[in-house]
């Protein structure tokens, strides 16, 4: 009888710790919840490479790892050089690789929520980061990556850059319904070739009529907004 009572007490304590390990808003404490605790993530170490952040500021946000667990209300920023999310756990800066993430979001300095998903969501490159630009019948995503421009200083002419330059590049993708992502080329002629669905011809005509060149962000948004308007009209 005593052994049975002791066993039940141990079980009760175990489940109590599981409940306490996750507060109401989902942020985990140092107590292991399931097999995930915030302290499992490595502390940040200084890299030999200069960081390049999507946003330099520490922004309040949340992230979700592959097993579905979310960590909320944490100051964070994403380093494109080592492809890792940096976040503050009290006074400790910790990191998690993009390939272990499912999604993350933060509130930027203008009060707007910016949401990102990783290639894990679409079974694409696990290190890829996609910003959700517009979510609708036809959704628009942008993939972030860095391009390193090698130093080109000419000592004789005293021109050029003495150090490598880093540039943040965005590629745009569309998603029709829940289908796979399709990259949108930055060429009017090539865009018509990658359009799918029943409105492909109508959208292609719109691109030519409006002379969209896809050299700036506005053209990508104009394309997707028009495409979605066709779905809206079909429901009227």
C-alpha cells in the first residue's frame, strides 16, 4: 500500500512539473517540458564573421521549433551570415539554427508584425528563410539570402572597396492555394511561363498590359493583388 501511494505521488509531481514548465502564454521556463527547455539552446559565441541581421534591433517576438513547441515574448534578431536566430533568455543570448526552426515572427520598430517561415515548411532548403508578404488565395513570399561582393580595391587608382561587402537579396515566390512555392522571375517574359491555375492567361495579359517588369517590389505585389481580385470576383 505504501509503495502504491509513493508511486502515485511521484506521478503527480511529474505532471505538476510539466504543467509548471509552460506558462499561459506558451513561454517555457528552465524546467523541461516534454523534452524541450529554453536552456537546451546553445549560448551565443562570438563569430569570426561580421554579422548581418535582417533587422539590427532586438525585436520582441516568438519562434516555433520543429516539434511544434513555441517560445514567446523574447527579444530576438536573425543573423543571415550564420543563418541563426539569436534570442535573449534573461541576460543570456542564445542561438538556434534555421534548420531547427519552423517559423518565427516579431514586431518591428513601426509596430508591424513580420512573420517568417523556413524551408522546412515546404520541404525545401532547410536553411532558407521566407517572409510572408501576403497570405490569400494566392500568397506572396520573399526568400532572404545574403550576397557577398568580394573586395575590389584598386590600389593604383585608389578606387573600389577594401573589404567584402554584404548585400541582402530577396527573391519572390507565389503559392496558389496550398501548392508548392514557385519562384517569380524578375523578367516579364519569363513570369508568364510559370503561371498556373485557371486564371493564368488572364494574369499574363494583365502583366503585359500594365508592363510590369518585376524590377521592384511593387510589381510583385501588384501581380498578386490582381490575381487575388479574380478569385474575389468569382465569389460575387
